[in-house]
C-alpha cells in the first residue's frame, strides 16, 4: 500500500481553473493594457504636434469684456481695454441675436476685426496683452483659414477641477491632431468657441454665424463646414495667453457639459453609452480590481491592476500638466469618470424626455446641417 505523505492533498475532487474563463480574462487584461499603451503613444504624438500660442508677459492678465458691459461708460471702458489688450487691432463688442443655442437670450461676443481677419471670443475669456498679435502670427505661420485655440481653463471648485480638465484630456488623448490639420474629412473637425479666428473671406464663404445659428455646438459646426468646404483648420493650446473660467459650481458644470456631450458623440445615444462603458473599463475597473482582487482571488493581482491604475493616472496627469491644470487631481480620475456618467445620464434624460438639451429655459434641437463645398 502506498502511504499518503505529509502535507499531501486529502481525498476529494481536484480544483481546476476553467480554460475558457482563463483565456477570456487574459484577453481582456491584454486588450485593456494595449488600449492604455496606444493611448499613451497617441498622446505623445499629439504633444509633439501641438502648437502653443505664446506671448511676452504671462502675468499681465486682464478681463477685456464682461457680459454685463452695457451701452454707455461700461461698454466704452470694455472696448478701450479690449483695444489695448489686442495690440491695436480695431475692435467692437457685438450683440448677436438668433434662435440658436441661447434661444431668444442676447449673446454677447467680443469681436476683433482687421481687413483680413475676424476673431470671435466669448465675453468671459481672458486675453493677455499681445495675445491677438500672437494668435494672428500663429495663424499666418501655419496657413490656417480657421485657427481655434483651447484657452487655459481656470478651475476652482471641486466639480470644475474634476470635470473641466477632461476637455484637454479628450482633445490631447483622442483627437489625432495631424489628421485635424491635414485630413479633409469633417469627422476630424474640432474647435473651441472661446477663440475662433477666421480669414474674413473664408468666414463669408461658409456663411458666417448665420449658417450655424441653429447648431447646439456651433464651434464644431464651424470646423466641420471649414473642412467640408476644403479650407484649412488649425488648432492650438492657449498656453496661459488666453484663459477662461467656464463654470462656477457643479450644477453649471453638469448642465453645461450635458448640453454638449451628446452632440459630441454624433447625437447618438448608443455611441454615448458605448463611450460610457469604454471609459468605465479603462478608468474605473482597474481601481475596483485593485481594491477587491485579493478577496476575489483574481489572477495577476495586484501587478496588473496596479499597472493599469498607474498608467491611467499617469496619462491624466500628463494631459493636466500640458493644459496647465493641477497634476495631483489625476488621482481623482475614478471620481471624474463617475461624474461624467452622471452628466451623460442627464444628457440622455433630456433627449428622451424633451427631445434635446435644456438651456436658458428652452429645448435645443439639432437641425440638419447642409453640406457646402468650395468652388
């Protein structure tokens, strides 16, 4: 008789791991890791290709116009400040009234003009002295017909800090800038309404603001029309030369992003839901895996989830550093992911209940965009 040695396995079924389950887990982990790797490579390429508008003095920041600058002395002072800040270009403050994003609400825009260029910027944007000169110089060097700039975003409240910097995260992380600049397909169009600089002839050729008056995201509509018509789109980072504080609290952040997020996904609820799941897998699941992996006896714990967490935080931190945001806020990426899910839920709810986003007491409904070609 063969005796069972000390420490040998007692009688009973031998536990085994299902080969199919193991294979699926392996493929999933490798796919997520490759996704992070491609994301990191893409960001590296974008940062290399990105152009930054520069200026002489970063510390000389001033507000050049405010939404409350009515006719009279306040308006004259705002125009004088604008003229000084924009380097001698002629300037005026215009009121554009239409039935688009703001409904019947009068929208204040700051407009700088020259014989060859038109520059539109939101009233709450902050321009440093000489910023316009640098912007037009950038536009002329790169041959853009529409030059758009992502201003450096000023964030103070916790909701601003966790959500607003994700704009730069998406632009740098997902948008292939070389394709934006050199591929004529409108799918590679992007723009920021806080700073749009047109060649005057091109602005007139694509129909101006009248052509996008019914668009929810008018800046992206401009960029698509530019590409569809065969003109050149160029984008750049504001680099502390042009700045803006978009929102002040969570309610404003939620409603502002919910107004645009569905339009940013092609007005497709399925695509938005896919994006939701995709980002939870990339930015939230590794944290959950790291937290509960030991108790659940999952394979490759903790090395794989820790590596994915570090990669995710590193990518978010890299884009934060590039866009002059707080790098340490990258540690809150899982919370940012949850907040974006809440924003997506708000956008979907508005679409299903009202037919579109709620803004200024009105329902915004996207209208079909006519295609235009140059010539």
